[in-house]
């Protein structure tokens, strides 16, 4: 079921080796919750990363995420980009353009998305000093958001101890020698093609854009591929009965059937999803075990007004 080429680790390593000198990679942590034992594969260009999950147990997919590394030189009045003018022994100097960052919100995260510090800086004060004592050594992500929706982020390495940020609000005129952080999009972009596959289920594929923090849980409910008739379904089967099999072509789910007299009946409850159907207790597991619940109009193919 799983199609994974033997050389993919070589591809991954070569891709990282080729890019490590050009960009600085942070890690995006994306939680997955799947209703079956499955493999989650993420692809971005030549980079392929996967994890194996257990049914209904959260697993974390770690994806490389490009962040700030290089610097370039801007001519005077070139743009309104925030500038880190110095970083030494836990002391950061940050220059924000007052036009776009009159009120700035600063947040410091660990690489796994845990918020360490959150505060605000105001352009009404010429200089803002922010301190965080006894910050453990490690790699952090500094995120700066302006009142008008502008944002800026940078990866910082801290050696431990006191952490200080000195914030100045400039007049949008940066000298030619001022270094401006440039973010690089690698690998390729932060959009990954996600494929979730499991034995006996239909693959689920979609595009996911990831970020350094706050990636939501990917709650994936795979549908049966109809392999062994009714294998993942609901119902109690009598080993002495010769059941038939019916496959619903709308979603490829299969159901066992039984013949009574001259009529053929379902031996399992229908589990086809419509707009007027739901799972018992709103739990996907209930649909897998017992089938779906339907309104009268949905079950009979009638207008919704017939429900009353």
C-alpha cells in the first residue's frame, strides 16, 4: 500500500545539503489525527517526509520551514522593512518603521510553537526596552506584528541567561549600510502536498500551507476502499449466513447484504454522507461503527419541508 522509494532519504539529504548554505531552516510542527493506522506523507519539490500514525492517536509531522538568514543592503528610503541592527549576547536591537508599526506586538516562540513572551511596543516612545530574565539557551522565533497588518519574523539563537530587546521607531530612512533581514522561501515554498494513506482506505490528498507556529490539528477521516466487503463496517454478522456485497459507487463504501425471501436487504446501516446526516454524538467513530443518522427528508429524497 505504501509507495516509498528506497532512494528518498538520499533525495532528502541532498536537498538539505544543497539548501543549507542558502537558507536557515526552522521547523513547522503539524499535528495529525487519523481514524486508522496510516502513513502521512508530505512532499515539497524533491523533499519527501513521512510519519506513521496509530488510529485516533495524535502524531506530529515535522516539516522544514525557511526563515531569515541572509542580509542585503537597501538604499536610503528603499522600503519600510523592520531592521535588526545588532544581536550580541542576548541583546537585540530592532528598528521598526513608525509608519507601519505605530503599535507593534512582539511574540517570542520556541521552535515547537510554545509562546515564551508576548508584549507590545509603542511608537509614542522613542525607545522601548523589553527584558526576559533567565531564558534558556536555544533557537527562538521572534514575531513582530504591526497595527495595520504588517508582520515580520526572524530566527534567533540565544546562549542562555538574560534576553533583551531594544526597540527604536525610525523615520523610514535607512542608511545604505543598514542590514535588512531577507526571508527566503525554501524548500520551494511553505505549501506541502499531503497524502494520507492506509490499508483498506481511500487515500486523502490535499495542499497544506504551514507556518512556524499555530498549525492546527489535521483531523483526517479516511473512507473505506471497499476491499473486503463491510470489513471496517458496523453490524454483527452470523458466520452461518451467506452474505452478499453491495458497493455504493458514490463513495466506494461497501456493505454486506442478506436475502430474505425474494428481497435483498442491507445487513449494515448506510454510511453515505449527505448535508442532512450526522454521526451519533457527532463522533466519526460512531459513523464507522453504526452508520449515519438521517433526517426523514434526506432518507426519502424529499424536500426538507417534509420533515415537519
